[in-house]
C-alpha cells in the first residue's frame, strides 16, 4: 500500500484501478501540460519535443543532485588557501 492509498476504501481503490485501465485502453495518457493543448496549438511533433525537453531538464537536475550527494558523502572539503608566489 502506498502513502496515497492510505485511508481509501477498497471500493474506491477498485474504481481508481478500473478508471486507469479504461484510460489505458483509450490511449489517453497525460504526461504534462503540453499534452493538454489541442493539436492546432501544439502539433504532436511539438508535444514530443516538449516531453523530450522535460526529460532532459529532469536528467540535468538528477546530475546536479548526484554531484551534491557525492560531495556530501566525501565529507568536508579541504580548505584551500591562496599561496603567495614571489615573482622576480
């Protein structure tokens, strides 16, 4: 049972599952705002580009988070002080 399913009756869960199955048969899958736009505003090719762009943005965020986790696990950074260099 997932967090969102807690407190729901078995009947409401069954209705939700039946609704998801019927939506899957119709081929109606909303994955973002661009899918809600009519084709005369944003054609299917444009919607595909929007989905790909959203995926790339999420992958970029994942790489930022992965790097932050790596730095956190590595421990405190050593302090680098500027060195004085004598130039003749």
